[in-house]
């Protein structure tokens, strides 16, 4: 899995570079993500119990997306790759918009406290999604051989069995990240 984690990290880094170096080329994807996030978070910030709602939204959204990118990796890893690139582009775009002194510090303190936990969790989920895609591609290629199909079935069984505790680990990491994001990060950004 180490190689898939490295691949996941590289894909995310390429997304950051794309968002930072050429935001105009990818404006539709980036602006769509920003509009959805701002609309949802903006509505939550108007509520009386906004911190609790923000925590629930962050936790549920990130956990759902992480589980989805693991299992939708079955479609030859296209979903996790898209997710990693598009989220990387969003990160790069936000970094670009905050490159002068004080704005850079605001960007850093709005990402770093929870990002040190959340980003590795998302990269881990992406790595498993990519692995699932490669397993499915291998399964398609080995389908004609009855013996290879049996081996492939076992590989898939072992992989899917490992995803159960993985979801617990990723959800636990995202729980901690959501607590940090809805408390410490929110406090740092509003100061």
C-alpha cells in the first residue's frame, strides 16, 4: 500500500500545482467547489448552534467522501484520482489567493491545525481507492482464466476485508480533524 499512498500524495500534489499555477484553466471546477462549500458553510454560520453544526457537517461530509473514494475506486480508480486532483486544485487555488504576507498567515492557520490530520486521512482513502481500481483492472485482465479468476477473487476478498478497519481509522482521523477544525481552526481564523 506504500506505493499507492505515494501515488495518492503525488496526484494531490499535482492538483495543488495545477490550482496554484493555472487557476484560470480550471476555474469551472474550482469555482464550483468553492460555491458549494461557501453556500453550505455560510448557511451554517448563520445558525445559533453554528459550531456544533459545522462540526457535524465537516465530519459527515469528509467521512462520506472518504468512504466513497475508497469504494468508487472500483471504477478503475477514476473517482479517487478526480477527487484528489480537484481537492488539490482547490488547495492550490486558495494558496495562490493568499500569497502575500498577512493573507498567507491566515491561509496557513486556517489549513494547518486540522489539515495535518485530515489531509493524510484523505490521502489514505485515496490510496485505497486507487488500489481498488488497480485490482479491478487486474480482474478484468485475468477474467478469461479460471485459475486466475480464483486468485483474483481471493485478492478482492482480502482487500475488501481490510477496508473495514481502514474506514474506522480514517473516520477516527476525520473525527479528530473535525473537532480541531470546528474549534481551534475556527478560533484561530476569527482572531
